[in-house]
């Protein structure tokens, strides 16, 4: 036991400059050996005396002694937060999973959840991650999305190793539909849609439901050949008209749309509804696990009918709770309209919640990954927290973001009462090895303050220019020494830039642009994220003859 105590005392001493704290040692010993807890009263004096002995040794001897006893204790155990998902059920070797977006625009933050969860599992178990473009609604396709979505996934670090486009696969859907008709599991319905729905509500079949197979097939040929107008006929998969959940009763599998498709033009007019194409593809592509939101629960039930009719093995389905993402624009149609109207600059407009906008703002893909993994697979609905995401992002970018001063709407002051003013500030307070920003102000010792700070300076008559000196109000201002203790007596420290500052624009999340100046050392900054002191983190978007353009990330 004495050895155990000595080990922990040595470790505590080594970590704390040669002086172990007996209380901390007691905690360690009892924490590591719970069976000693009952004897705490007897052990404490022993711990105190051993700690005293250890403290008398000096750091060098302590380190040596600990090395000899147990060198593993010399390494500080880091308390890293673990981000881990629960195991999937019924994994048998490798998995096949998929991300199945509709190509109506680039991905937005909502899509990143399903993308990251699937990617995490395929990385864990090995197997295939399928990217499947679900482009079976010709009215909701943006042709650029076929390129933008893979770019967004790549930025997210999501690796898909198989890609399919549903509009390439229409003949397959038609063949399976024919089979369903032949087996009596589907019908071509020419009823009025509202009437059909009313009957369904009552659990009753429409007149088309029980027509003989030959009639169904005849109608189907006519359907595919364009013999019906849009809306005059649909192919319906039979389920159970008495199903307690009316949403699961017979569902539409194919409909007619005569809007040209961006990929296939007018080659096809019969368009599969998602439940048909998704079920067929999930089977054909060998999905083992399907992760989707709870909003798809009824779809899962419908799709299971198709699996049963064909006798296919179903994937394991998981439905996570819905997420409400506040304070951002996600709807593709709205973003598209605003771009067309010239209100938004593009898909990466910072007011939107697209992946592109997040990237542009300096959100790191790793932060999104941590966020969604931590949110996990729970079935309760959740509220997305921007602050939560920002805090994870901050952990990632803080160590790589050098510090700079930015002043918005600059106001000039010259400083009198001294010849030359010198000062310096670390590029990063936790990384002195990166060096300093050094300042040397010669006559007329010009500084620029943000308009707001200038007002405050006028009111309070004294400010501290951070990392430089104190000044008293006046035109010119008056040098007032370099005593930092003024801060304790109510003087405010503010950011400033010198005469060599560069022009800068800071794009804020509401789309407003702050014009200002940033200190000149930013020009040689290599990282694209920085921290503008007292303002927040920002991503450097552009450096050119006009100055620096930055995008605000978060505080
Ligand atoms: N395209 C559908 C969606 O993105 C497919 C989802 C699914 O089948 O899980 O909502």
C-alpha cells in the first residue's frame, strides 16, 4: 500500500512543479483502490507523511523515482471527450448503407446528419457507402446538384464508393412493377384521386383494385406508352386496406409526369414514387442497414410490403428523431429564388444553412461530425443548437487561429507626449513558439479605433490600447504610460490598429458587411481561420490588392 501511495504522491508532485497536494493524493489513492475507502481514517495520516517525504525530494529526484516505479504515470492522461455511436443491430460482417438525396440543390445542414451517421458506420464496420441520387421528380431537380452534392460530401469527409442515379434505372422499376401487377399485388387505377383516397379512408377498394390481371397488364402497357394524360392513371401497390394506419393502405408507385427530365428529357413519362424506387434499389444494391428520420416511418412500412411480395430480405431500419434547425434558411426552393432575385450571392450565401455556407463561414467538417455523433441515433426529436455546434467548432479552430485586431468603421487618433511607442502581442497566447505581432509607432503615432470604441474613449477620457499603452482623450490623444493596472480601476482595453493596417471587410451572418482595418501582420498569416480579438473567429476568404475579405464564424 505504501508503494501505491508513494506512486500517486510522486505523480502529483511531478505534475505540479515538485509539490504534491496531500488531499489530491488521498483522492487518487481511494479512487484507484475503492476497497481502501473504509479505512480512509487510518490511511490519511500515512498519505500525509509520505507526501511530505516526497515533497522534500525535489522535482528531479521525484521524476527519476516515478520513472523507476511506473513510467506510464509520467504521462498526463488526457480527458478527451469521446464521440461515439452505439453499435448497429444485426451486423454480419460488412455493411452496405446509403445516402439518398434528391438533387434539388446542394446539401444543407439537415442532410449532414444522415450523411455523417451512415459514413461513421461504414467506416466502423467496413463495407460500402452508396450515394444514390433520387431524381424521380423532374420538377424538383437542379442539374448542378449532381455535381454539388458529391463536392459537399467530399468536404464533409463522407466517402461514398458507389454512386447511382435513379433516372438511369427506370426500366428496372417498370419491370418490377409489371411483376407486381402479374402477381396481383398492384393495380392501375384510373379513379379520381380524391375519390380513391376517400374509399381508402373507409378501408374500401376502388373499382380498379380487383380488375383481372389481364386488364391490369393491358392498362399498364397503355400507361407506359403514354395512353393516359398526367393524373388520369397511376399504378398503385396493394397493402392492406384495413391497415389501422390509413397512411399505410395502398400507395401510389408510378405516376405520369410530362415535364422533361434534366437527364432523360422526354424519354420517360412514368415516374416512380419514392416508395417503389427506394424499395427496389435498397434490395438491388444490397442495403443491410437503412438509417433514416422518423418522418420516413410510414414509408418504411409501405416499402416492407414490396420486400415481402418479392420475398426479399429486408435491411435493418433505424429511425432517428427529427431535428428542428432554427434561425437559418434551408429550403432549396427559397434559396434558389433569392439567388435568382439577386438577394443571395449564391448557394454559399452565409444566411443559408447549406454545407457551402457553413464551409465558407469557417465551420469545420469535424465539428459537424462530432455534433451529429453526439446527437446520436435517439428516437426523440431534438432541437439543433448552433451554440453547441459553435462550441465544438471552437475547440477545433481555436488552437489554429492566430489573434489579430480588427476595427470596424475606423476613427483616427494621433498620439502626443512620447517619441516612439513599442509593444508586442503573441500571435496565439497558448503558442508562444509562433511568435509575436510587434508594434512600433513613430510620429505622428497614428492609431485607428473602431467607431464604437472611439465614442467610448470620448466619454470615458481614457482607454488602454491593448498590448501597447494607455492614452488620455484629446486631439491628438495623449500618451498616458503603460501601466496595465489601470484596467483594475475601470479603464477599458480596446483593440486598435496602426497606420500600416490593411483594409478589411468582415461579412457577418446576417449578410451585413463591416468595413474596417485589420493589423498588417495578418497578410502573412497562413491559416485561413483567425480570431479577431473581442469580435470572434473569422475565415479569411480573400487577400488581394483591395485588402482582406473575411467571413465571421462565431464568437
Ligand atoms: N430521398 C429520400 C430522402 O432524402 C430518401 C430517404 C430514405 O429513403 O431513407 O428523404
